């Protein structure tokens, strides 16, 4: 089981919620949608939620999930957050240090 988010990029190369809404709610096929995966919650039938994020991330990366409409989010050592981060004029989807801390605590909060 994977965790991620759907994004649709605007003409400026940044995520566009209006485009995503038009695609999802109104079926406008002219707007490409990508599933950006940032966590693995279960693997091979076993929950990974009790594992630290670093271990879940290792599992996620071992799956090599990259395709025409999905990708694994990068890990940013220089900042950033879950989802979209513009960098050097281009779009990068990834997870930064603050988001890693949040992802590490998320399974424990859900289980309570």
C-alpha cells in the first residue's frame, strides 16, 4: 500500500489545483495527472507503519516506481516539504527534512 498525492502541472511547470480539479471532477483529459509516491504503508502483505520512515523509504526506493503517470518523490536534504517544491525554475516533487519528521510520526498518530 502506497501513500502519495495526485498533481497536475500548470503552464508554469508548477502544481495547479484548478487543473487537477478539472481532470478529476470534470474528466478533462487534456490535463496530465501524476501520482507522486512518498511513502509505503504495507509491503508484501505486511504493515510497515511501525517502521521508521528511513526504513520505509528504503523499501519504497527498492520498488523503483517510475512510469508515465507515477513517480517516487525525491528526498531533499536542503529543505522542501511533502509534495511539490519548485527548484531552479523547474518542478521537483519530494520530501524534505520537516516532512520526513512528520512522516515518521504519522503512523504512530494514526494507530493511537
